[in-house]
């Protein structure tokens, strides 16, 4: 019999060890957090189970193995169950509160005095005014409840990974706790505003950009803390719950970017560590790209807050590197970021449920406390930088004063030496001036002689000028005579090839000669007999102003339709005329470098005109070979 009793008690102990722990509530219990096996959960992967379905399968709830349960699969809905035993009636003087303000949907099923369940909804996806109390957490009031055992169900749905912290509180304790909490928030955000105002005034006073970047960094930290605590939802956008999906991510982005820019400016990274400066610029670019992708394409990626470890670690490593290289203002910077990293570690461990042994204010507000300490230390870092710069400026000022004193002493010694040198130089100048005076007298006498010589030269120059004028007239007359002689020889048979080429060297000269020869008696239009004209498009052609007919200088001449250069055509005509047509086409081809057939064709044409002109040519005709042109 004893054997069977022992087995019975062992089985009873095993069953009770797996049973859900029940919270026993009396007047002494003001607050209690449900942890470990005090909470059971059920995963609804479809998200479609109703409360009636849950009641029917209540035996399928699982034991909670972690300190605080969480939604491991964000696409699923989770049902949580807690049980309480009231030793006395509850008359609307207690609540159940849930933390983690990023939870999208929280639906509570609370039993009433009749044993029925009342459904209440809250969450970050609903307007803030829909909550039971205007408080950052989610509260559900326990109504009139009879003494005995009662089971409470909560349905959680969130796109973020959240810790489901369920707390029982009395109304009196909740009011006390909420007032203290909001007082703490007031002090925290008040300090942020004071730091911002102080550094903004410093920026306006000294015009150093690190103060302005620090203001932006503090404001970003304040916005992140407000978004994480739910204060931003309560006071900044209570009617726009959709902004809760962007608040944390946006604030963290600006915190990281402002932290990197502030670090670059405070630590003078561009000059002290150029390679780190390039790395920081790349991280800023990559972080901005990731932020824009999350903002416009997939805001669910904002939940991955661990990406902020990269820019903050880079800022910390930069501070350590520059401090090791001897830049003293970086010491407070390194200390500030060390404390901030401690806050991040505690916050991360709290999110994982590993800091349950720490007091709640330390675990929950660790990051806020570290931010305050960091702000103080960073202000020390800025002040330390300004102090060192002022010290260097004072040292430079003292060095400047010392150098000015040395310059003054050097100036006095130089002035004394200059005065002595001036006296010596003045004596030398007096002696030189006497010598110059004597020499000037001699020069004056020489100048008078030169003046007389110049007057004589002027007379001679006038005579030379008169002779030059006469010579110029003789030169002009001689040149004119030479041109006349050359023209006469060109018209006669006495001119050689070299002289002829000098007289008619190019096409322009030939056209000009033909134009003057053709219209020597005046222009008469061959179409309308008009005598007025203007310049045509071709060289030395003439256009009738009445009928617009344009006549070239070659028209009605022996050179019309000529395919050889005009100057060679001139010389060919000249050779035939000068030889009276006896020169052969082979000789013309050799002299003009033109094909023999072409020379023969032109020679036939010119000889024909020559034969006709011989009959009508008068004796002593001075036109020469030009008589063949027209």
C-alpha cells in the first residue's frame, strides 16, 4: 500500500509542476509581473482563431520557457493566458497592463462578475485616444469580479519582435507609478532641451559647427527615446498611428548620421585620420541608402536596430584611434561612447529577457541614463576642445608678444645702425655733390658747344631733307618711266619670258588687265545696252543694273571657254604674236608645260585671229599682242 501511495504522490507532483502557476491576489499585492510558467501561450499561424476557438482548445496552450514570452514568428498571432485567484471581491480597482509600445494589436478578454468575457482592444495601430487611460502603455481594467479563480486571455499581433510583459497593478499603485514615470520623462526631456538650448547659444557665440551638429544629435536622441517610450505617439502624432512604423527607424537614422557628422567635426577626422574620414563618408552613404529603402519600399526593416551598431562602433573606434594619436579632447568622447555602449548592451539583454535580476528602472531606463551621461561627457569634450584651442591661442598670443618685443629691439638696433650709416653717407654725398657741381659746370660748357653744333646740324638736316624730296620726285619719275617702258615692251615683240611673267604673274592681274582692255571705252550691256553696272560675282566681272545680266572679263575675248590658266594663255598668245605664228605646238608645250594637243588647238585659234588682224592692222599700231584679245 505504501508503494502505491508513493507512486500516486510522484504523479501528482509531476502534474502540478507542469500546471500553470496561479497568482493569488489579496490586499497586500500591489503589483506583479507574470513570468516563466505563470504565462502560457498558443501560436495562431493563420491569425483566424476566434476567442471561442481558443476556449475550446485551451488545453493546447504551451508552457513558457523564457522569462518573458515573445512573438518569435511575426506573421503569426499569439494568444497568452494568465490565471489569478482573488481572495476578495474586485470592484474596478485593479488593472492589467502590457508594455512594449510598438505592439500593433492587443486584444484582451476580461471575465466579469457573471462569468462572461468582455473584449477590449488597444495597440499602436489604433488612435491614442482609444486607450483606457491616456498613458503610453496598454491598460485593461479588471471589472467587478467575485472571489475565486479567473483566467485572462490576450491576443497579440505585431510586425515587430516584442516581449510580452503582463503586469497586474492596483489603480493606486498605477497612479503612483505613472506619476513618477512621467516625472522622470519630464526631467530627461527637459535636460535634452537644456542641452540643446545651451549648445545652440554656444554655436551662435563662437560659430563652431560642432555645437550645431551636437544639437541635431541630441534632438535625434530625444526623438528616438520619445518614439521608443510611446511619448511621441501620445504627444506628437496621437491621431496618426501609421507614423509609429516610421518613428523609431527615422529617429535612429538621424541619430546615427548626426553622431558620425558630429564625430568628424569634433575629432577633426578629415585632417587627423583621412582614411577613417573616407570610411565614415561611405558608411553615411550606405546608411542613407538603407534608410531610404526602408522608408519607401519596406518599412518592416526598421525593426532591425542592430544596424546602428556599425556607425556607432565606427564613431567609437575613430575616437579611440584619434585619442591614441595624442588628441586630448577625444578622451571625453571615448568615455561617453563607452558608457553609451554599456547602455545598449543592457538594453539588448533586457529585450532578450536576461536582465530580470536587475531592478526594473535600471534595466528599462538604462539607455536613457546612459544617454544623459553621454550628453554631459560630450559637452565636456566640446568644452575641452574649446579650452585646448583657447590655450593654444593664448600661447600663440604670448609668442606673438615675445616676437614683437624681439622685433622692437631689433628695430632699435637697426635704426641706430641706419643713423650711423646715414651720417657717413651724408658726408660722402656732400663730397660727391661738390664733385658733381664742378663736373656740371664742365658739362654746361660742353652743352653750349653741343648746342651750337646741333644748330649747324639742323641746318644741314634741312638741306638734306630738301635734297631727299628732290630725289624722291626723281625716283617716282624713274619708276613711271620704267613702267611705261615695260608696258611698251610687253606690247611689242621685245619682251622675254621672265619679264612677261613679272608683268602678268597671276590670274588676278590677268583679269584686271582684260577688264581694263575690254571696257576701256565704257560699259555697254550686250543685252539691253544699259551703261550702268555693278560688280559681279566673278573676279572683275560686271553686272547690268537694269537687266541683271552678268558679263565676265573673258566674254567675247579670245580666252573665252579657255581651260588652261589665264596667265599661260596670255603667254601663249604673246609667243604666237611675237613669232608671227611660226612657233610650233611642241615648242609651246615645252615652254608652258601644257599638253601638245591643247597647245595646237589654242595655236590654231590664235593664228586665225592673227591672220584676220593683219589685214586690218594699221601701220605703227602700238597695241602689240593685245590686238588679238578682243
